[in-house]
């Protein structure tokens, strides 16, 4: 994440005045050599005197000398955010006909005021200067956007100011305007605005540069809009700025992060066809993708290809990814081997490398080795960060050793590290797992107080625990709080609420939650449907349960065994066995046989042999196999209930079926 942030910052040049040389301007007075601003000491002048000196110096030594003085004055802390300085400088330059210098003064003002969160004041002054003879220009309007990109939280205001400037009709956005707007919208997550900007941009034949394209591609990939990436690349190629290796690598990386590794290799082939050579970062993304889907050996073959390459060698990140892949598969000996290999190659493992390996050992419960590695990284000059400690804390919590986890937590805080969202969530989850809701809530409240705001996953953990403990009022209160603060409930959040209401016999409330889930576009899975169907069955609302069952089949969701058996059994209890049998018709062969086996055993156990026999006949008529244990249970129950004729009938059917199979096999052999 940090490396991506740094990369995106490099896309933006460091803020500087647009013009830095006095020789850029027409020579209209004595040379700067004859009347140097060095005769004045700007640091010794009081603010009023310093500002007054600008005008007098422009009259005596010319605009170039005044500009040099202005630059020195604008760097003084006591003058940097003084509006009079910039207004005086701009009007002075306008009066002498040096509009580029006046615009430089305005741009310097915009940057200085944006630092203090006063961008609107600066923008108002830029607009005010029109009445003093300084017309707007697209360069200054673009500068407002660049400042908005440079300073966190400023872009929305900068965009509003820019839109106001362009609406007045004096300036028209150019290619740089569109690129800056697209960059800002991507970083703010406003992808609908990006889509709206690209249309007029293409229409005016303005093209994205490769740096801006990288940011757009990454944003598209984060939203899973891979088709849009393909269309973007086609458009760029048509307009004469084809995507480069970095652009393709970001696309490949995005696909791999979503698990679409096969598609990522197709993109690699396209990239190579166009004459672009994949670099170490391209291969590292592919290795990471292969490891994420469990194809570690294929990842290692690609890794070895890099090792043998004369062009690109694996870097620290490549080794770390490969070590992570082996850790994920608990192949810790291979992971340790790679750690030794990278040191032999002259590469120094970093904090991330050690943390990855420590996490692997902690997941296996190898805490002694984890602490050895942590001490080793300290000796090599790498301090463990909160992610390192989270790995150990998480490992202890998975083993149920929460007291050991707290000891490690104290080690982290003693080194000045602050708990992050992951730390809190790990501990909250473990307390919830142990049913210690009071401790979990205490951590939850401390988390918010310490400025580490819980996300929806943390809320979901607490909500699920309340639901398991049948405290639905508390869970509903937290659920409503999530919505109030703008968090979007996940499938797990909704499912926990639905299961909780069903558990306490409030299926109507569960249905309301389900309806809200559908309205908000959150797709229910078979677990969600199963919880709701079970709740409705408990309250004898079979027709509603059946409707939901059919709905989930329509959505190609597979009902779990419990859902199928529960609904069918409830119909059998109400002597509606024909409906119960029909519930199985839309299932595949394996699901039908599994459900029949479970139902026949359950029905046989309660003595409902007529219903059990119907299910057996249905399966046998379709030439499906009957489990031997199921058949035995049914026959024994028939004998126990004096239903000898029924036992004989089913036995005869099974015997005929076995005989027909034997004849068919004999014919096949002949």
C-alpha cells in the first residue's frame, strides 16, 4: 500500500512557480545587475515596509527585481499567508504590463493558502483580480487543481473552484485540466465523475498520459471493472498514446488480486504481442496471484525463471511474495530456505519479509521460531512494526491463548507502537468467540476513543455475538448505528441479524432485515436463505419458506443439506409428503440422494414410514442408489413398527434394481 502511495505521489510534480527566471520577461527597465534586490534585506523589513518596497522597487529597478524580492518575501513565515502581499505584487505587475508575473504571484498565493486550508480565500482573490486587469488563464486554473491534489482534503474544494472558473467562460479546460481532474476523482474514489470526464476528454481529442492512466487503471481494478480497462487501452492506442509496461502491470496486478490469474496471463500474452517486455514487477504480481489461489508450485517455476533471467532478477518483494505463498500452504521449511537464498543473493530481508514469515509460523503455533525471527530482524536493524506484532497476537488468539496475546500487546505498546484496526479486531473477535462480550465492548469503545474507528467488519463481529446470545435489541441498536455513520452492512452483517431474529422466533423481523438487504443490493447466499427458511419452518410458515427456497434455486444458489432436510421434513410432519418430494426435483443427482438419505433416516427414527417410503420409491424410480445404512435403518424401523409388507415392497424394488444393474454389466462385458 505504501509503495503504491509513493508511486502516485510521483505522478505529481513538486509545486513550483511556473516562471523562475527574470530573463523570461521583456526587459523594460534597468537591468537586475544594476539594481539588485540584494541592496534590500527582506528579512529585516517589517511586513508593511516589505510590501511597500515591492512597488517602489518595481518603479526604480523594474519588474524582474520586484519579482525576485516577491519570491523572497513569500517565503517568510510572517508574510507567506498575508493576502496584501500577493494583492500588491499582482497589481504592481499588472500595472507594468507583466501579466505572467502577476499570475505567478496568484499561484504562489494559492499554494500558500491551501497549506492552511484557506483555498477558497485564495481563489476568491484570483477572481477578484479580474477587475484589476488580470484575466483568468487556464494555467492558473490548472494550478488550483494541482494544489488540490497536493494537499490532503483539498481536492473537492479545488474542483469546485475550478468549475466556477470555467463556467465564467474565460478559460477552457485543456488536456492538463482533464488529467488533473481525473487524477483527483480517482484518488477521491469518485469513479462516476471519472466516467463523466472521459467522454468530453475523448471528444476533444485529449488523451491520458501514461502516468494518469496508471492511476485510472488501478481505480478500475479496485472496482473490478476490468472490461473498462481493456476499452481504455484500446482508446489510448487509437489516440497515439499506447499503454506502457507499467500500465499493463497494474492491470495484471489488479486481476491477480481478485484471483483472476488465468485472465492475467491472457493480458500478459497481449502485452508481449505488442512488443512490451514484462519486468520484475509484472512477474511478481503473477507470482503473488498464483500463490493466492494455491498454485504455489507454478508460482515457484515462474520465480525460478526470474532467477535464471539475465534481464530481471527477483527483488525483495518477489522473495517476500514467494515466502508468503509457502507460508500460506504451511510449507515453512521452503519458506525458510527462500529466506536463506535471498540473503545469499545479496538481498536484505526487510520488515515485511520477516513479518510474512513470522505470520506463517504463528499460524502453525511455532511461537518460539516467531520470536527468534523477531529478534533476528532487530539485530539486522529492522524494527518490528504493528503488523509484526499483529501476526503474533493473531496466532495466540487462534490458539485461544488470549493472555499470551496481551503480553505481546504490552511489548508492542512499550516500544511506542499504537494499536491499529487489525489489532483491535483480532482481540475483539477472540473475546466474542469466548463469549466475553463485556471485554469485547470495552475494546470496541476504546478503539473509537483512540481515533481508530471501527469498520463494518468490527461492528459485524459484535453484532454476531449479540445475535448468538439472543440479545437482539443490542444487535439492532448497533446495526442502526452502522447505517447512521455511513457504514455499509455486509452479507455477514445481514445474515447474523437474520439468524439472530430467527433464533428468538421473530421471523417477521428477520424478513424485514432480508428485504432491507435486497433493497441495498447486498446479495444473499445459501447461508442467509438457509437461516431464514429454518426460522420460518420453526414458526410453521411453510409456504413462505417454500417460496424463498424456490427463489434461491432460481438464483442458482445451492441449498445446504440442513435447509433441504428441514423444509422437506416439516411438510412431511404436516402430511404433505407429495410437496416434500417435489422439493427435491430441481436438485441434481448427488443432492437428491444425500437429501433422501438424511430424510429417510430422520423419518424412520420418528416412525413416519409412509413418508420415508415415498422418498425411497422416488429415488429408486430414477435409478439412483440408496445408501446401505439408510436402507438398513428403514427396514429395522419397519420391523419395529410391524410394517412387514412395506419392508418387503422396498426390498423387492432394491433387489430388482440390483439385478438390472448386474445384467447390464454382464452385457457390457460380453
